[in-house]
C-alpha cells in the first residue's frame, strides 16, 4: 500500500474486513510518523519510507498506488520494473498523454494493471449495469453522473499543478467512467462540450464544471462536478433509455434517514456537513462506494488470468476525455476526444422500429384523463400530423 | 377561453374550482362540436367558433389564449385591438422576434399582458423562491430544470412548423423561466450552449436537448428536455448556492406512492404510463402544476394595477434564449442571447468573503472520521497549499 | 370566526386566499387586544369580545368554531339557537357523550353542521380515496395513520381538563377519521386496543399512544400519536389492500428538500425544528393540510343542500372511538366502541376468490431468481402443502 | 450446510463471495437430487443425504442449520453431540420451551451457538445502532419494525404444524430482534399485546399480525407482519428517541429506482412482484439483508473466543416473546413475557431533565411563523399551563 491518506485508509480497511484472504503487508509513506502510525492502527506488518523497498518487498505481489496524481507515472514505472501487479487509484494520470505512457509501461512489462475506479463498482451500479445489459431500459440515450461536495480533504487536490486540475480531474474521472459503463465501452466517445468556472473558492483551478460527451451511437453523456456543493456528498447517476430509466442515489437518500438534536455528536458519513438536524448516513460506506466489489474483481481477475472490469486502458480513455473537457472549456466549442489507441468494437446508431396504424406512422399513444386512447399519427406522404382517438384499437 | 385542448381544459377547471370569483363565460374553438361539448362539460355559458366574437363579447374582460403557438401573435393582436386583458399560454411565441412584436402590440395598446408560465408558480417553486430570496442558500451558483416525458398529447406539437420546434420550445420554455426565477430576473442571460438531437421519434424536430445558460453573475443555468423519457412526467428542479441547495420534485416523488396489481384501472396522473405496479400519483394536479397560484397572481395583479410575476416581457426573454439554443445547436458553440430590449437591473459577480487562519487563506474546513477538524490553507505569497489539523481552532 | 389562535389564523388565511367568494366578516376573541390585532392583520371587517354578538351578527351566515375543546358544546348551542350553520374544528368534543349532545343540538335545530377534519381533505388523501374506491388496491385490510410532533403550540392543549386528554384527543382524532375514510364509513368500528404512556413530558396526560381499531370487515386500523417526536411534524398514512398499497407522506418528504448552512434563517414549516441543515419545507401548507378542499366541500355542500364529506356524525364516531381508546389504555384489553347511534350500512368480511391448480388450492405463486414460476398448493383433503415448479403454467 | 432451500442458497453464496476465507465443504439435503445439484451449482466439494454424516465430517468445524423450524431441535442435538459449532437460522425454535431446550443443549455441550438473525446485521442497522449507542437520538421511546410481503416461497412455511405459526413466527422473529437491539438487550421485555387474523389466504395460521411489546424502561416496541402485502418486500424500521429519530428502508426505497416498459424482463429482487413499471431493485441483496456482516461476526467471534452479537440466548428471548404474542392474540389482553432465564442487566425508566423558566416548568418551546419564540410553562403549584412569548429569552 503506497500512501497513507484517506484513500489509502479506505483501501486498507476494505481489504482487512469481512474475513478477506487478501491483506496489506507493507505500507509506504514518505513520512516516517505517518507510515508507523498507519501500520499500527491498521494492523499492517511492515512500514517503510522507501517506495522502491515497499514495491520490491518479497511479501508484495500486488502494489496499490494511493498517491497524489503527479506521482502515479513514476511509481508505476517502479512497479513495472519489479514485475509487480499494480492497482492504481483514480485518475490514472493528469493527462491523456501521461496516461498513455503509463498504459504502455504496464503493457510492455506484461504486469497486471487494474484501474481503481470504485464508483463503477458500487453494488447499485453493478446491478444497474445488469439491468441495462439485459435490455430492461432499451437503448441508452442519456447518462448523467453528478458528483459534488464542498471540496476535497487534502491540500494537494487544491493545487492544480499536483492534481492536474480541479473537480473535472478529481470527480469528473468517476463520472466519465460511470457514463462509459452505462453507454457501453464499445461506444466511442466522439467529442466533448464543457463549461468550467471558478465561482467560489480562491483557487486557480475550476471549482464547478459541466460537460456533455457525445458518443458514436448518438447517446449523450453528461456530468456535473463541483467543489462548492453544500449538504454533503451528492453522488447521483441517472440513465434514460428507449424502454426505461434508472435513478441511483449513492449517498444522500439511500433509505437511511436520521434526525438528531445534536446529542451524541458522532461521525455521520464522508463529507457530511453536520451532526444535528436531518442526517443521511450510509450503511456501509466502503461497500456502498464500491471498494469491496472493486478489489474482489481485481484479485479474482488476477487469479483467473483475465482483465478486470476497469483496466488501465479505461483510465487512459477517461484521461483523454478529461483533456477534451479542458480544451473545450477553453475553446468554448465541441472538441474531439483524441484517442490514438481506440480498442472498442463500435456500435450502431440508436434506432426504434417504426410502427404503423392505418398506413401512417405512429408517433405516440397516450391514455387521456377520460380513459380513451389517443394516437398521434404522421402521414409520411404529406408530412401532416393528426390526432386519432382510438378506443384501445390494436397497433401493429 | 380560446382553445379547447388539454391546456384549455386545465385552465378552465382551475378557474371553476375552489369557490373562485373568476369564471369562464365564453369558450372558442374552430370546431363547433368541440366548442359545444366543452361548454356543456365545463359549465361555460356560451361558446362560439368565431374568435373575434369571443374576444369582443361584453362578458369577456380577460382573454385566455390556449391555442397552438403559431396562432398566438394574430390572436393577441385581436385582443389588443379590442382593449382586452390577455393571458397567453407558454411559450409566448415561436421566436424572439415574434415575441417582441407580441410584447410591443400589448404595450402599445396598454392592455394587461400575463404570461401563463405555470411552473414558475407551483407551490414548491414559490416557497423555494422565498427561501432563495431570504438568503437561505446564499448566492445561487447553478440551477437545473429538467422536464421530460414520453411526448406531447396533441398532433400540432410534433409539427415543427406549427410549434416552432420540439421539446426545446415545448418544455425548455418552462425550464428557462424556472432557471431565471431562481438565478434572478435582474441577472442577464449572456450566452447559451445547446446540444439537440432526434434520437428516437420519426420526426424532424429534436426529441432530446440539453442546454447551458451563462448569466452575468457567473451562475449557470442548465436544462434537460426530452420527448423520449419513459416512466411518466419527470419535472425536477435543483438549485445550488454558496450556502445551501434545494431539490424539487413536482411529479414523480411527492410523498404519494401506490402499488396496484392493476385492479380498478383508473387514471393516475398526466403522462403516467401505467395503472399497475408502483404508481406515483399527484394529489391535486392543477395546484401542484402551479395553475391555481398563477391565475390568482394574474387576477390579483389586474385588480391591483400591478404587473404579475410573469409578464409578456418574461415571455420575450424566454424566446430570445430559445433562439440562442437553436443557433448554438447548429453552430456547435456558445451563442449570445440577443436581447435588444434588456430591462434587468444587473447584478454583481458571485463572491464569498475570504477568511483567514494564521495569515493564510482558508480553503476548506472538514470534520474527519476521527472527529478532528482539518483546515486546508493556501499561502498566498508562495501559492502553496497545506493541511492543518486544528482541534476546533477558531477561524476568523 | 370564533377564536384567534393558530387554527383561527390558518382557517382565515385559507378563506381569504386564492380569490375565494367566502370571507370572514366578524372575528371573536375573549381578548380585545387579540381580536383587534387579528382583524387588522387579516383584513376582517369587524371584531368583538362578545361571542353571542359574533354569532348573531347579520353578516354571519356561517359560524366557524376555532376554540379550545371544552368550549365547543356551549358555543354550538349558541349557534343552533341563532339558526346559523356551524363548522367546528376537530375534535368535535372531549367525549362521545358530549359529542352526541352536540350532534343532537345541531340536528334538532336543523342547522348545517360541518366537521372541520382537515386531514381527511388533503389533496393526497382525496386522490388516494379515489384510488381505493376505484378498487385499485382491492379490499382494504389495514390502514395506519401516524401523527407525531414535538408537542402542541398552545398551553390549553397540555391541560387534560381543558383538552380532554393528550395526543389521543389532539392527534388521534385526525388519525381515526383518516383510517375510517380508507376502511370505509359503512364499516363499523367494533373494538379498540390502546397503549398510552407519559414518557417524556412532565404532564398528567399521555404523551405517546398507539391504538388498534378492529372493523366489521376484519380490517384493522392503527394509529400512532406522540408529542415527543423529534424532527418536525410526521404525518404519514399507509393503506394495504388485497390488490395493492398506498403510502402518503404529507409533511416531511414531499419532493421538497433543502439544505441551508443557516444563512437567511426563515420560517420553514409548522413544527419544523430548525432552519439549518437538511430541511423539508412544504409547498403550500394550508393546501397540503387539506384546509382549502375542506372549506370548498363545506360551502359547496351548504349551497347544494347536501351533507359535507365530514359531518358532526363523523365527529361523534371519532369521539366514541377515542373513549374506547382511553378505556382500553386503562383496562389493558380490547374495549368495544360504544355507538348508540350507528348509521353505517354494514359491510361483508374481506374475501378473496379461491383459485385452483390441479384440484388443489393455490396459496401463492412466485417468480424465483432463476426465472421459474413456483406454485404453493394446498391439498384440502389432506391438509398438506406442496411446492410445484410450473413453468408459466396457466392458473385458473 | 444443512438444507438446500432459498436460505441455504443465500448463506452459501454469501460465504463463497468477496474472497472469503470461509467455505462450505459439505452440503446436506434429504433429497439426493437437490444435494447433488446444489453442490455442483455452488461449488461445494461434497454432498450427502445423511445429516449426521454431514455434521460429523472431519472438514466440518461449523454446522449451519438452514432447515425448517421443526427440525432445529433434533439437528442441534446432533451437532452438540459431535462437539461442532452450530449456527442456526431464525427462528431458533417454534416455542420458548423448545428454544430453551436448544439453548441448554448447546451450553451443556460447550459448543459455539450463533443465532443467524440477519436483519440485525444489515449495514444500515449496524450503523443505526452505533448512532443510538452514541446517544444521537437520546433515550429510545419507540421502535417499530415492519416486515411484510406477499407470502413465503416454500410450502412448509404455510403449514402451521411445521412452522410453528404464520408471519408472527416467520417475520416477527426478525422484527422482535431488531426492536430489542434498538431498545437495548438489557431492557427487559415485560409484556405483549398482539392482534392476529387470517384475512386473505385460505390457511389456518394468521396471515396478518400487529404486536406491541412493553419494555422495562417504558419504551414500546411495535411490529407489523403480513403475508398479504402487495408491492414487493417491505422491510422498514423506525426508531424514536427523546433527541431524534431514525428511519430505515432496507428494500423498497434505497436510492435505486428504475422504470422499464418490460423489455429485458430480468429478476429484480426477492419477492418483487413485477419486471415492468417502476421497480426498486436492491444493489447487493445478501449484503443489504445483513448476511455478509452476520457471518463475519460469527466467525470473528469463534476466532476470538467471544460471543457473537446474536446468540442462542437471543433466539430464546425472541421465542418467548412470540409465545406471548400468540397467548395475547388468544386472550385479547396484555400477556407477560415468560423468561425463566433472564440475563439482562436491567435499565432505568426513560427520563428527561426538568428545565425551568421563571420558576415554572418548561413544557415546550416553539418558533412561531412570525419568528417569535413561544414558551409553554406549567405552574407546578397551581397546575396551570400558560403561554409566554419570549423573544429568544434564555432557558436554563
């Protein structure tokens, strides 16, 4: 385990719980104090302030990179050199070019590379993906992912040089991969339109952004990220398709509601803003945020010799889309997603079978307040639209 | 009452309920059958197929225009000529230019012009506006309005020539005005970025669109409209501010949930797709959709000689923004909102007081899982960001 | 309008809004200050401290009684003597015997008596009753009404002598009538089991109670009332039937959610406990609480010469059930509802058609995780139960 | 693993997932076909139709009993005889007497006994218990647990002789233990009032029941169980305390909502009634239902030589309360909970510090719509209650 910040803590606790076979043996931090304290608190056998030592350690078969973004590339090079499997926290890199180099490094070395995109692995997302793949909502037309909170918990996130940007990098990377999973990984992201602004915080990076991602099938991805949201951590996804829709709330409205006068005063949930009034705790945070299923998939994939659901290639695509977001925010127009290395199979344009009634195209049928069935028909020869009230007349 | 379609029916029923002082005396439809049937069913004293007769009728002191979009301009001219107050359904016109002529007509004639934008008047919206204006959520940074359903209920909506467009016109007009109310009517809409596509229905107009509207204060408006949503009518608004957030659900999750095996089989709510399974009825549709408060404001405004909350000028601004949406969907870049006639007072850029701790800028404070308070500080002289763990240390 | 407390205020504001034809002409309070202040603030033409003068006033055709419970009987006698229609706030009286005398007084005098049970008239309740009556949820088996909050807002409520009891009287009267509406007014309430205790407040009356009401059809009513609930005003109803279920939330989760840091600091909603954190305002309180539809029904009924939905007879039945609650809380067993005057038509026992499969009774059919259909059958001759896996086999 | 029904399947899948150290080695079913099929499908090494063989098997260090209720006692005797740790599914037995014999058997043999009450272990329940124990909601005054669905999935449940009763046994056992956890296991359950009826299904056992459980502290437990609920599986818990409240929804409203036209047609969740319309899937069912945390606690407890959170003693208390429920349903009055063996520490009566204002007892303080603070005070010498409007006056 490289890194002893909040993410390293969440990862380690996830691995050490629920009678897992997989344990953290060595923890690295550049600070001796933090390394030692972390090892003691979390029951990790050894600690070190020498990154290469941690990687090379004989008890290490897999390295988990939980370091700030600007350290990913060099760290992964060390792992590759030592032939160790590497699992890297999100985002893979600060730019598409950096991500491509990381991807190449790992693939050249032939080591396992897992992209730790936890929010693609939440139990709700996995079940929702199953629904989408089973055809329950038809062709996906739109996927929205929203991730907003009052701002990150470590100083380096706020420094655009170390982080590579603001919430587009920090949170947008989650949203993009959620959107890609719902819209389909074979569906090429073609171009991006992005708005970004620094509205509230005294920083250089953006603190709010919205982006649209247009895919090959015509489907549109949408994400909203913010470091100025008040009220906790808002993680919601919505998917619309030709046959249905899916709404996911991962954090604020999950069937767990509490009111407290403030007595007690305990920790409620990550980024919650208060311990009194109406509170919305989360049952098992690391499970609900996808950490449990993510590591299961990673280790199962290694054992089975298959690729995990989220690979370094996915991390690269995410970074390429982020690059397009920043270019678009600057150019103020749609910008192409530059993917020199596109591996998707390609998909068809969204389509729906045309239905006929009396030789005309059925545009819509609707039940009126009085119970009658109304059809809206288009006469393709004249281009005219007409209403027909058909009492449950059959449509073929 | 001009028009006997769904909107004319909703308007009339709204006026005739709850012991109101205001009644519909004459109804007009170009179809004799519909005019007569409507008058009988709704208890309207007189009906006619002659529009000018209905307007000129001595019992008519106010004309309500519930006709398709392409007939608004000529109808309002008739009302102005006869010196009658006129309340026009949304959108005011098909384009900004048409809306400007309508506005000029009414202002020149000196008659009362009310813009029937019902969704700005829903009880929840009115209460939420009160919260916003009282400062409860601070400066508004973002307002999202989403209006999607499976498609409109009359043939003319689907014909781009008569309607002036697809859901951008039909539903976007609501969203834009909701956004303007939350962000502030003195806050000038500067430019628009819009995506539109025809994904599912066999029509020329768009059936899905998303737009961003950038305002003078830096605040961003966002709307999503669709005629391909499955699951009923999704009317949701979200507002974020520097001190809070507001979420409104007007139709699908209002504290009214029902499951039915399908027995009974009654009308549930406008655009609901089924009468079995889990259903989400709305208590009092015309009230929840704002019709009641809208007409109250209109008639109270007339009685008091003041402007209503929603005027023809607002309708004109909405149409100008819609124009920019269509231009942007075409040009694929941000397009200015062209408002030859801007009457807003103007607003300041969103700002937040800078707070200091130990001579550094406070970027964020957060309670950690272990209860400690963490401050993120920026040293403005060096540009560096640091974490400080301060146990409830005072911040000034 | 007799009374200038919170209820008098809500009633008057309800009557004076939304362009109503019905206005309050005279207001009475025993305090001159309050009468004058109320009249001025609410635009009431005249005020008096002489109750009989207010009733007898020529402008008064209907008297609205908004006084504490112990004053209802004598006040209604005055109204009856003067031949005025009388609308009385809930509960009708403190006991069933008192309620019966009030009922008799009004019926003997032949004046209109309306029971102001607002929560039977909320828009959601009215729509839900429509669903129930249309058969959407089949035969009602269970109706739960929960009304809890941190305690009432006037001193007299807390005094058992004036109020007739604690929350069983104050809130239970609402719950009982909601339950009766859902289960059916022809369905005789047979007996009651009630638990009551004084857990938190330093008072003599109960501050928490739960009761079960068994009806003739076998259906069970359930209510929970409390003056110690923290978190606002919790008004929820649930109904279960053989074909479906209905869940209503009138106050805390109505599709209106807000978070505020506390800036602004406005009034949020009746009995809300805070103005910061997550808040759950209600759009239009007097409408959502049923006041609007209640007065509409009352005045429409008077105009039409019909009985309103809620009559003094209903008030009497409610008091009789409350009496049984107190007796049961004391005796610790089921107590009969004593209704010397029962006017319901009577109903059948809940029943469901028996279905057969292979000559056996079908107890249940269920779709298993693997998609197969499982039938549970009972052999009536042997009394044995068996599972049968039937792949979509027809059941008749 | 003894038993190959739905519960055996859920248990096995829970144990075999998420990289667990603990595996099922032998499965027993009295049917050879089911034993073999189960072993193959779930990757269990060995199967047998000889129960004692499965228990005695050298690879078996822990026996999991997933058999019908009437087989628990004899099976656990076999386990005790062979000195194997035993985990028994809920309910422990059919009656308190039977449960006591089971408890004695295990304690005499000195083997580990874990009571598999999964719903006490859901992630939400565990987090909520943490909130309660930290004092966030003060003293618990009321806990409600509701478990209703359209009826169980195996024939033996419906046979009162094998099951020991209807939903009071099947579902009430969950509710009782949830209630006990929230109200506190040292808080002695004193007496029970229960209503039960067979309203819909053609069976001898009850299909609906409601019970109240009065505890030593004055707190009241409440449960509602039904085999006739329509709309899926309704698992909700509510807890009220002197300082707050907690609402849990485990199954139907968990932040996962989907609408489907019916395309696809997949399995949605346990006991869901449809695959079209609005659906409420659950992310990870076995985790959300508590299976994961339950087995973790059981095996961790065995490893650590401590008692698990849910012991056979708890199972015995649950059965004693169920006995009282059936007695009360029969006698129609409160019935004592007969606990010959009570091991709880005992608790104090719920109490709240009395506060004073001007020498009077403060009953309540409330913010009025106009912003003023209203105090309700009781003069203990006269017994009178008065309202005082105090503008933010300090209360001590």
